[in-house]
């Protein structure tokens, strides 16, 4: 079902945790709420679940208004038919795997036969069918995470909410579970909103990313490609890895003049003569290539091995440029190299 | 007011408020409100209000207000002074004895015995003997014709007893010895949490252990000593059992005995005077409780500096001799506080007749048979008392724990309206002596049909049960956290279903521990039923006190063995859980 959040506001005393945010999660879409700690993403998720009472705005699911303080509307959590997967697994130790997953169905007074069928379906979906009678205390971290997901989807909720569910897992398991969550979500086709502070997690999972800034506002929303390659603010650029930032002055219409020369870039949105910052990603620096514009020469000062790629630090005047690409025998420490950056790969911002 | 920095807060630090309009929330709110109204608000309020009523019980629903009962108290200043002075001497002496024994035992256990779980357990076991039962033992041992008294007289060829158990010193000895486990319980973590660096810095500076104890350890644990002192002092000041048995026959009255044996006794019986005296007593205990809270906050500040639980204490080189000394100290305490009094009542209960005999062939269960057959001397209501005790002993801890779990649930998980006030009200009985609370219930219910039934005891015992229950509920819910309930809510369950199906099973051990603590406390309690029982609503503790005061030693010791057996097993299980680390934070 389609979920709508319109002008949502949540305050704690005088602190505004969520400040007038709006977004839509389309039916069956996997939406990620991404942002640094304290940006209000969890508050937003909890407000959608009914675990927080918003101070303003409207939350809808399908045609139903879940909360709207101006109309004094607030549907309690237990009546919203949402699935919530929490950060801590919260797999109840006094119940077996089967009973943990069956709990929401028992609460809803489903007949025993139906409970058996539905629980086994989701256990099979997550590969836990052989663990049905195991006490939940005897499960590994990954199995507990799966039980957590099973319990949230077994009653076929209208909306599935995840609050950083992979934080407690080790790196390998986290990677594995990411794909598993994505697979389960696409299998069952539930509209999903997933909170994380991990940019790679958001990029792997999401159809749509909503990036929130520390002020509790939405910085940018769109696909992973949009946010990575077309950041519309320095915050978004930095959050998605950042890289080199160089200060300069807008030299209309050519581009931005910096200490190491002119960067040809679209400056149509900037005022001539104004201060500006340019930024680009390390993988946009093409060593050994040459284009019509944005060609430089610099000395390789340092090389780091990153596994599948290498990171090169190239000094141009007083500025160090970070580049990332596969190892090339021609690039050695101390050598002078040429490099090129496509104008489309350069972002421009006004300084704060 | 500074606002929280939400960037540095975990979500659990925020308080959530679910929806006050839900049916479950209203049910929880009302259940807690009416429970607290009946168990605490009405009795406490009525003591104060009716102490100003010109007459009590109220006739025809009309009464005027007067200060007459207070002026009476202060006109008889010598009586008030005597009761207060006796109470202070008794409480101070018993507290001093208890804290000395408790602190030394705690020090030995931490520094020389490596926190030995068994030593801790041995120190705590004697508290499982109800003081009313232990008193029977002490009367048998140290009374005017006590076994030990006569033995000492014979050995030293004395013509009279070298001590007088029925005196304020006897009261101090008995109460002090039996309060020592509580002092140990409170002092142990204080000494345990002193980081090794404290001792080591002192040793490095050239001080020896005695100097280190005097100038470092003692000042560092002083806030804990002070708060323990105040806690024990307030607790002892208004105890009923020991002063009733050892003080009242010699007309030594204290706060615990003044109401039942002066104001509500004899021809001058006056509820109004008992009520105004209760208010006077509450005022005094409140002052000490406020000092106690202040001392506790100083203790907390020290804990912050010391970093409780973060580092190991410094253990001292422990030779066999030093360990032996420590074990001897604890062993001697166990013998004095546990084995001697219990051995005496057990022995006496197995020997028919007045004289203690060492002839094993005379041992029989005759006293027990007589008691259960209804033929024992001095009691007509034993079986009823046993039934009533079991009834309240089983039901009160159960309902008490449920109500306190609900209060903690309302406050810590749901953040229901007024929940902080509820938590405060549930702790109010701590500041009010049991005998005064009993007076409160008497004043509320004396003119209702439930007076004289076991039901009034059932309600009144909740004044004991709720503060104990809160001690177990609050840390348990902190441990479980709110997310488990949120998962349940998101699964579609309401607040009550979540409480029943998820929360209670998750905190079942805390529930059982709190249940046992309440049970052990309720079945031995004298201060509540002493003013509320009538024919039909007797309990064992009261029957035992009555036969003991009347001098039926055999019956008393038989009852004492039974009440000890009822109490000791859950007490030992509870203390085992505690010392083995299963009940952190209580």
C-alpha cells in the first residue's frame, strides 16, 4: 500500500527532532530513510508505526489517515497493521521459533490450522523451517534476525518498517542479510520503509532513498544514483563519500576559477564573481586520460591498496587530489601523471 | 531548563507516551489508582484527618475538628519523652550492633575471602528466621530461667542471672543480632565497589592496612555507612515484636509498642490518641527518611566518583590464619544468630513439658500433634491462623507483585499519565512505620464489614508488598526495555496482552524473587496484624506473639519452628539467587 508522510513534525520539548518532512513510499516500493545519528529518521519511522505521537502533519496508508494532530486523529500501533523489525532482535526467549512467529497471528485469533500454514510459509521463505521447535535462545545472530523479520511479515502487514535491523551483526552476516531482506521484500511485495545510517546499506537495498540532515529535514530524496551522482547540496555530497573540495570564484560563463586553475563546469545557477566550492568523487578522476577541458598534471605522493582498487593521492600545487581506479603499472609514487575530470562529474555549491 | 541533546541520546532515553485513549491504558490507570487509593492514600490520609477528629470511631457520620489529642500528647510530655528516648536508645543500639557485625563481615568477605558466595549466603541465612520465632529461642536460652542463663549461673556459682533479657539491652542485643544480615547486604556492595587503586595508592604512600582502613576505606564508605545507619535506625525504631516481648512486661515502651499496649489497651483505650501519636511518629520517621535520602544521594555521588562495578577491589594477601579468622567470625555469627535460637526452639518443641531435657528418648512430636489437634496450651485458633497465614502468604505477594509490575510498566514502558506520582505513592509506606499504617487501616475500615475479616489483612499487607515489589519491578523492566513491548504492539497486541504474554514471562525470575521476598516479609510481620486481627482473622505471627507473651513456651516454640520452616526455604533460595548474581540491582 502507498504510504504518505506530509509535513510531519515531532518535537521533544524545544528540540525539533523531525521538522516538516514530506515523502511518499509507493505501493511495493523499498524506501530507505538515511541520515546521521539524531537526524530524526527513527522518530519518523516510529511515528509511522504509532510508537511516537507526532506534533504536526499527516501520515496516511492507502486511504486511511493514521495520524493527523490537527484532526486529533491517531490510530494506535496495534491497530495499524504494520510490521516492525527493531534494531535489537527482541526474539522472546520464553517462546520457540514457531511461537515467536505465531504470536501476531494468535493475537489476531487466527485458527490453529491457518497459523501453522502461515508460520511455516514464512519460516520456509527465510530458511528457518528446520528450526521451528528450537528455543529462541539457541539461535545464532543471523537466525534471530530472520525470526525478527518472519514475525513482522507473517500477518501480511500493509507496511513493513525496519529500524537499523542489521546493526548488531558482524560484517559478513550484515552483507548476507541485506540481500536476504531485499529478496524477502520483493517476494512478498510489501511496501517497506527501512531506517539506516549506513550509506552502502541504503544504496544496496533502496528503490528510493530519503536522506535526512541533522536538522531533522529532508536533504534530498531520489534513487541511489540521483543522490550519489547528482547531490544537490554539500551535505549530500559529503554524506555519500565526499572527496576533494576546492574553493574558488565563479568565472561566468566558463566555470570556477581556483588556485590550481579553471574548472570548466556548469555555473548557470551561481552568481558571477561569487565564492563557490567544487567537489568531485575520487572515481571521477581519470588518471592518464585527457579531455577537451579540466586536464591537470600532478605528482603522485601516496598509493593505498583498497582491495579491488587503489587510491592515489596526487599533489597539484598546494591541493591534494584523491583518485581511485585499478592499479596501473605506470602510476608510481613520485611520478608526475596527467588526469582529467568530466565537467558533468563536478558538483558546485555555495559556501556555508 | 537545558534541553536534551538528541544527537547524544539513545532512543531508550526518550520517554514515549502511547495513546491515553486506549481501553487497555484506561484499565491499567484505574487499576493502579484504586489499588493505591485503598492501600496507601486512604489509610495515610485517614490517620492525619481522624487524628484531628473530636472523637473516633465517628458516630452518625458527624465529627468536628480539634487539637485536643495533640495537646494531650504534649501535656503528658514525660510519657512522650520516655517513649521517644526508649525508641532512640533501642534503635541506636541495635543499629550500632548490626552495622558493626555487618560491616566487618562484609570487609572480611571482600578483602580476605574473595567475595565467597557461601560466606555471603551464611551471613544472610539467619534473617530467614522470623524475629518472633528467634525471640522464643532467646527467651529459652537467655531468659531468667533460660538454659544458658542457668548454665552460666551454675558454672560461676551466681545467685542471680548475670543479664536481664527483658530490658532495653536485651532488646538491643536480639534486634541487633537479627538485623546484621541487612547491614551486611547494604555494606557488602559499598566495600566491594572500592577500586583497588584506593588501597594501592595508600599502600604506595607507606600506610599499613589498619591505617588504610581508618583513613581511606572508612571515609570512602562513610556515605554508605551513614545511609545504612539511617535506614536501619528508622526500620528498627518502630519494630513491634522485640519490644513487645522483652520491653512491655518491664513497662519499657517504644514507638512500636506504645499504640497497641498504651493507647489501645486497658481502660484508657483511645483511638484518637493512638491516631495523634501515629502522626507524631510519622513526623519523626519522615525527618530521618529525609536525612536518609540525602545520605543516599551523597552515596550516589561517591559511586559516580568511584565508578561502581567497573573495577575489581583490592584483595589482601590471605593467609590460612586470616581466612580462618574471617570464617570464624561469620561462623560465630551464624551460630549466635541462627543455630542457637533455632536449635533452642526445635529442641523445646520436641520435648513435652516445661523442662528442657537432654534425654533423647523423651523427644516426641507431641507438641506438634497437640497444636494441630487443637489441644495446645494458650491457643484456640492455630489452624485458622495457619490457614489465614497461608492465604495471605500466597495471595498478597501475587497481587502485590502484579500491581507493582503494573506501576513500573505504566511508568517505565508506557509513561502513562500520573505514573511518576504512582511510583512515589507506592514508596510512601517506606516512611511510615508499620504500626502507624496499621492504625491507618484500622481508622478506615473499623466501621466497615471487612473489619474483622482476613480481607482487611489482605489489603493492609499490600503496604508492605508494594515497596518490595517496586524494588524488583523497576530494575527488571529497565533490563527488558520498551522495545519488547513495542514489538508486541506492532504485532497487534494491546497493552494488557503485551504485559501478560510478553513482559511477565520475560521478568518471571524477578517476579518470583519479589514474590518470595514479599512472602517471607508478610508471614513474619506483626506490626500490621497486631491492630487489625480479631477472632477469625488471626495469623501465626500474632498467635505466636500472644502465646509467647502469655508464657506458653512449648506451644510458642512449636509455632516458632513451623513459622521458621515456612519462611526459611524461600529466604535461602532468594538469597542464593542474590549472591550468585542472578538478581542484579536489588
